C-alpha cells in the first residue's frame, strides 16, 4: 500500500498528490524540457515548475521586469514572460496545458 503524499502551499494548506511521473514540455525554441518526479495535483489550477530543481540540473535564468531567458550550458533554450504576477514559460505553438500527462513506471 502506497503512502499518501501532499504538497503544502504558502498558506500551509495541503493538496493531495495523485501521481508522480515524468512530464515533457516542448518549448517554443524546440528544446524539450524533461521534468522527472512531476507531481500531479488535481486541485492545482496552474502548472508550477521549481526554479531550484532546474538550477540543480544545470539550468539558469536571466530575469527582467517583463520576462526571463532560460539557459542550459550557456545556450538559450527558452523564454518566458511575466503575466498576472507569475512568470510563464513559452511553449511550442502557444500550447496551453489544462492538464499534465503523467506516465508512471
């Protein structure tokens, strides 16, 4: 029997993690960002990516007041913009993900 997992938000409210798997995002540049150990949390209305986790994988960011550049090994791999107080990464074909497809092993 698996133990239940939760994510805690800034307000210390817990949200149930339904599944953990891998998610691949195709950025507008064509770069594929593979996100391992992705949490599927049905109660979240936005998909969130941890900057710290990406930094630990060798990615880094150049932020400005209107957006950011995502770099990997000194190569620009993606861009994002500031929308409604949240930085959003630009995906290929302006794709909007209303859900995350999680494949678990």
